[in-house]
C-alpha cells in the first residue's frame, strides 16, 4: 500500500502545472473528495459552550455500521513524523470499513472506536472528516460506503500541505464545519501571527485589524496562535449544526 503513496504527491504536483492541470482536475474535485476539519483545544461559543470534536466524532461513530482503526497513520509514516505517534491511525466507518485488509487495521466496537478517538484528541491530533476517492483506492474498498475520521498533525497532514501549496482547486474540497464562524474581537492588535499559521491563506489585515475571508476552513489554528485571545470560534445552535453535518455526510456517502 505504501508503495503507491507517492502517487498522491505526484498528483498534487501535476495539478499545479498549467499544462497538466486539466488531466488531474477530476481526481482532486469536490465530487471525489471532501474534508471537514474539526478544531481541537477550543471552546466553541454559541447558544451554549461546547467542546466540538468529541461530540462530532461520537455522533459519526454511533451512526456507522462498522468501525476499523488503521494500525498506523499513513501520512505520519510517509513523512517520518517525530512529533506525534504514528500508531494512531485514521478511523474508517461504514460497511466498507469491514473490507479493509485485517493486516492493516483493527476492527473495533463503537466504544473502542470512541476510546481511540478520545486518545487522539487528548494529545492534540486534529480530527478531520474525510471522504476521499484516493483513500478508497489505496485500501481497495467501496468509495460510496466509507467515511474516515483522520487524526491530523499539522506537520504531516496531506490536506493541510495541499491547502498551503495548491493546487488552487483543492481548496474547494475542504469545507468549514457547518455553522462555524471565526471572528476577531476588539483585543486584536494586528500583530499578524495568525496569518503565518493559516493553511488556507484566508486571513488578512485591513487598517491593522484582522479580516477573516470566505476561504477560511475553521480549523482554529489562528485562535490557538493569537497572543491576545482576540480570535474566537462561534457556532450556530449546536443541534442544528450537527443535523447539517449529518445531512452533508449523507449527501456523499452511506456510512451505515
């Protein structure tokens, strides 16, 4: 499986080349890829204050028919990560999770799947909902009956790397969590630190104040980096946000 991993890097490079882009575009299109980053270590403010990642992950696990955890994170293994444990791999959910080669994963019951997720979140690995044709092809499973929850590190995450360096079209495959808003308060000093950590290049300074653009993916990195605590993550009513998320997932795949 790891032998064909470099093809993903090659595809990303080719999609940045003007003469090759039109041949690669279908493989990096929103129709074949969807990613939703769930911010960690942030209290999300709305009608109530919630810690979003455990709630989202548990809801998806409860809706899934099968659960399997990869024995290793493919990104961290490929990038030879020294910052986070390689043994904490993606969770695959849905009927197709039962088709993964047992040498590559561990079949889990719902409670063990939640334990796996909570451990990843505890050590600040960022969960990301992923529906990727490349993952399905890599594992030899049915694209339409699988969903992954990837536990990313900023140094190795393929999605974040593609957001930073392109191709431009890849940004359309990464969606902000439904109802999540990133906003800067009066405490903003215009220091610009947040601009340096934004993978989506969605932030700018206007008259010394932070402006959050529409391309923001809601990962929360800017809020974590802000030295004055000026950046907050706000969420529409929690139950409605979860309903919108499940509807978004069901549009793309049947995980049950």
